[in-house]
């Protein structure tokens, strides 16, 4: 069975999810009176840095989302965030699909004060699923903040794909 088409669709799904972040940025640029750096910026920085951590570690068969840069630039500057998201989209499209099923170690700090270092095994494919879901969760929070500032991101923005599908079938 050839799973490459599925893997390419999974990559494009993540590219599409990141495009929704570009939609948030464009909405803020169109309404500069809405404080990007108060709500949208920190969430988008967090999303950007998760994807950057994933892509940084992809070649060493490990992912450590906790070792992010935590660079305040993208949370303060929507143009910088847009540039970083677009770079992520290019890097995702360039991923080697032959690596997708290889096992990788995922590191995560745990314990209430981050005193534990947990490791679990996963695959790049599974981590792409995580990243899309994690990003959608942040978009759901952002949708509420944007709506409160008068920014309409659309009815389906920030909803899980299964929720959108269920609503359309009802």
C-alpha cells in the first residue's frame, strides 16, 4: 500500500492550518486598533515555535517542544509572524515523506514545576497530527478574543475538523 498521497495530504493539512494563522494576522493588519500583541500575538508565537521545534528536530529523530526559543518578536510584530509562518509552510512542503513513519523520541517536561523529563516514542506523522490539533485549539481561543475585538474570523474558524464535518452533516 502506498501511503505517500496520505502523507502529502497530512502535510498540506498542516500548511492549511497555518494559513488560518495568516488569516488572523491579515485581520489584525486591517484593524490595527485591535491589540495584536495582547492576545493573538502570544498564541501565534506559541504555535510558530511548536512547528519550528518540530522541524528543527525532525532530522535527529527527536522532538522537544519545550526547548522553544520563546522569541517575543512574532507576538509583537504581525509582519514577522507572517514571515515565520510562510517559512514554516515552505519547510513543511519540503519534508521527506520517507521519514514519516520512522520512530522519534518526543521529550516533554512534566511535574507541576517542570522537574520531570518524560520521553515517549512517536512518529513524524503522529506529531503532524498533534501540531494541527494543538494549533486548532489555540485558534479556538483566539476566535473568542478576536470576536471580542470586532474581528470576525468566520463560523468554522478554530473548530476541530470533526466538529465542522458533523455540523455540515446535520
